[in-house]
């Protein structure tokens, strides 16, 4: 999981409207845009574990959704499993 992704998710958990940019996975390079109120580095770091879990949950939800779609396509006949895999990009 990318550090930038974790940082961005942590910020989103604090302020979903925040607009920012970051270089090289370094919180010290964080720049706030479009009037976003800066968030303290310590506050962002405090959200890392929650951010990692939220990202993992989102990724698992996508996996589960694809599996569900595939099962429904296969059960609907006449699609084969290979055809269903092609349909969902799996």
C-alpha cells in the first residue's frame, strides 16, 4: 500500500473536502490548496492505522463485488466461467 495513499486517506478521514499535494511520501512536503485549512502532521499520523484499515476494507469490497458479479453471470447461463472472467476483467 502506497504511503501517499495512506496519507491521502488519513487526510480524507479528517477533512473529506481537503485538497492537497505531497512529494516523495514526505509529510513535510505537504501543500494545501484552494483554501484548505492545514491539518497538523501529528493529527494526520494519528489517523494512519484507521486509513490503512479503510483502504483494505475498500479493496476487499471491490474483490467481493467482482466475485458476486462473476457468480451471477455464471449462474445466468449461457456464460462460461472464462466468459465471465473476460466480462469483469479478472
